[in-house]
């Protein structure tokens, strides 16, 4: 048997967006197994429910992560609205859909840039992030902030968007599509990119189901799994939503899934802007949450759970946020076993890790 | 998004012995494990298991005493539950009997052990100092974890 | 399989102008909807303390006895919950952010008692800037601003 060495990877590493620690057990250049450990960014945000009243808790939950920020705010509001039995107006639902899908566009553009950086293609990384700036400017114009939006509240939304701004949003997104297509062609067809991505980190459909993978990791292996398909999200079903599924199961397939979702989100936003009704954007809320409620949201990285428990007071008893990266860690550990050392950054980034979401 | 109708928000309460039967039924019918939630409530630690299939949820709660919580592990059925069970062990001090892929307390690294459960009887001053020896422990845990990985696999 | 598929993009950016603009020499233009720094009309404030209770980062301190309202500029996260909660509508968001600095700025605004307002009004008559808004309001604000360093805010617009 060859000699084994243990190399610590992280928590500080140039390719990692967030600190995670892996102990890689190596034989020559092949990783035999990887042992993760987390906790470097644990801020104890869930314990703040004892100090912050439930309407203000939205601003704490939004700041769990900067990339999935709108999803967290919306998921928490959905959980409390389900807890108290509140129905929000239809215009608010459409606006939440528009912002959520715009957040997905932003997250996938960011991930594509980081993926290019992980195999050293820095100019592609910078060009992809230049496109992301257009999306951030749209966020700033409609919500008031580039990264943290503070626009969701229990009972609806805090601000409205007028028709001129929606028309501007549609125009800017239509101009963005050909620029994204130019860069998407590089990711999908270029031979040097393909030699780094194809055949790396293969997960078959049975393995993905046995490991509990969610999101684009599962959809890249052929599992048709998406929270937006369910009847309660009738808006998505009405707009003709169909999840993007690839069957190859390697990193290239997961990249293609996210690129297809990018274009699909832009189409969903434009369709929603055409059909948005007029009306109020919030309803008044009285009383306090008294029950337990579990809500689910499809974040850009997969399925997220939001559990809230109230006891009729201004302070909640418990909230729990389970983010998709938490569910994808077993899939990451499995793909790392048997990989080459030079592929480790790509395999970590292929599940789109958001460690600050995992550790709250 | 419209008036959240996640079906079946009921959480049935079972004892630790009824848990394995419930989980086995779910596995046979093809439900996925969604999340395991732990909560400190009135000197008890309650662990909630949420299973999901289609648009339905199926939930169960087990209540354990906070000083010495112990519960059988479900990793022999759902291998990927090790992520949740290790985290709950590191934060709340719950002992999962039969846990495959046990990280021995080194999965969720915090400055104090079991920060969410101050009532735990087993927290000792020696356990609080163990982050000085993190390097050695990880080395020895490597041997322990790789043996268990070879035996147990991914469930 | 394609080779050099980035070639067109690279050549275009090699001979075109840069996509960045020269911040800080070119000033940043913010849209009107930006949630920026918090401004207060101290005379309308009744010191109820609701904004301090709602602030998620505890950046606001309200002192009813001394009639002062303090905000820690670097602790404010621009969520504007205080603006939504204020019953007298005396808080607003500016359309700029706080300028980055090496010290943590803390700004205190005090409401002057009515006699001091009239004396300050007579002193300030020669400055032309005080003719914009109503006389009492602007004068107490410039009196308040003279006590503490104000790095970025000029004449705040009326709420």
C-alpha cells in the first residue's frame, strides 16, 4: 500500500468563497478520502430570536448569506405567514417571484465566474462578473440595495415598483441575453474548459438519490427535483415552468444545468412583468405566531427549509434554516474520493457551496 | 408561494423506541429525509425529523431529557443523515447510538463544546480545552473515520 | 470542440475602453431609490424611542431627558426600519452612503429649548443659506450641527 499523507485544505484558500476545512488523505496525487469540518463562520444567528422580535428578525435572517439573501428573507416571511395564516396580495407574489428569479440570475452568474477562477481562467471570470454588475444595478434601482435587499416583510413587501422601472428592467435583461450567450458558449463548447469539466466528479442518479442531493447537483444527474413544481407555487406552473435536467452527472452537466436555468429565469421574469396585476403590496398583520410551521423555497442552490415555532409572544421560540449546501455535503465528500488533487477546487465549487448559509 | 399549503404540518410525538419503526416505513415508501431540527425546550431536548415526498411532509418529534440525551441513529437507513446527526451532537450533546461516519465531536468546531445545551451533565473542563489539540485529534480521527467509512459506506 | 472561443471577447476588450469607471476620482452616482444614510429633523422628534427599539443593530440611542438622538454611523446597516416606524415622520434616508473613514463616526442631534432658538435665529440672520427652509427649523439644525462633526450631509431636504 502506498504511503498516505494528510493535507489540510482551507479554511483559508484563494479559491474558496467561504471558509470550510477539509482534511484530504492523499496517496501520491489521488485523494483517497476527504473529511469535512465546518464552524468557522458560525455566528449563532438562530439564537437571536430570543433578543429580536419577529418582525425585525427578517433583517437578521436576510444577512445569513449575501448571495441567497432574497431567498432567506422570503422563506422566513413565508414561514411566519403560514404560521399565522396570512394571505398576501397577488401583486406582492409576482414581485417576489421577479426578485427571487433575479436573485437566481445573479447567483448563477457569480458561480460561473468562480468556476472559471477555480480552473485558472481569470479573464472569463472577470467578464462574467461584469455582466453581474448590470443585475446588481437593477437590484439597487428597485430595492435600494445591491446585496442585501430588505424588501420582504411579513404580510407582503415594503416597497412597490412602478411600471416604468419594470419596463426598464425588461429592457436591460433583453440586452443582457446576447452577452450571456457569448460567454455561455465558452463554458459549454470550449475544449480547454471541457477538458477540466467533463468526466470530473460523476454522480449517477442512484448515487445522487442515496446521498440526498438537492438542486442543480441532483438535476445534473437526471433527478427531476424542484420545489417550484408543486401546486402551491401555481405562479410558476402558470408561467410554464419546467425544470432543466441533464443526465451526464459530471461537472460539465451541472454547469449546463445552471446556464439553462439562467436563461429560463430571465424568460420567467419577462413573462411575469407582462402579467403582473395592479393592487396593494402588503396587508396589515395583527397578533403573534403561535404554532410550528415548515416552509420550503427553491434557492439557487437547491431546496431550503424554514421552520418557525412561536408561542403567542413577540419573541419566537425557535427558527431553523436548513440550506441546500448542508444537504449537498455528502455528495461533495463522495465525489472527492478518488479524484485528483488538482480537481479538488472544481469539485468543491461544483456543488455551489455557501458555507455561511450552512452554519448560520 | 400562495398561502403556503405545505400539506401535513402535523408533528406526531413518539418515544425513542417508536422512532425506528416510523423511519423504516418512510424508507420503504420512498420518502426523503428533509431536515433534522433540534430544540431546547423546558429542560428537554426535542429532535424533529421531517420527511418529504411530492408535496407532502411527514414529521415526527422525539423528546429527550436534556442532561443525558440518547437516541438511535438512522444512518443505517438514510446514510446522509450523518451531516445532521453530527451537527446536533456537536451543538446539543445528543448521543446517536450506532452512528456511522462519526466525527467524534470535530464536525462543527466551536470554542465551547455544546453551546446550545448548557444543561448537559457530561460537559467537563477537560472537554472545553480540547481545541488546543485539534491537530492531533484530527490525525487520530482520520484513522477512526476511515475505518468506519470502509465498514459502513454511505448508507 | 472549439479552440480560442474567448478570442473575440478578448480582442474587443483589448482595444475598447475599460468597463470600470475611475472611482474615487469619478464620483459614484446613486439612484433615487437607494436606502442610504439616515437623516433626522430633530425638532419634530418627540423622543418616543420606537426607532431605537426597532433597530436590529442597536445603532440608535434616544435620550428623553437630554432630548438627544444619537446614531452610530458605522453600525447602521441601512435597513430603514426606523424610517418606517417613526410616528412623526421625522426620519428619512439620504440618497448617499456614509463616506468611508478610519474612525467610527457617531452623530448626536440635540433639540434646543425654544429660547436658545430665538437667539440663534438672530445670530444666523446674515448667512444666506438659512433662507431656504423655515427659519426655526434650519437654525436649530445648524446649531445642532455646529456641535458635532458632520462629514457628508449638507442641507437635508424636507421630509
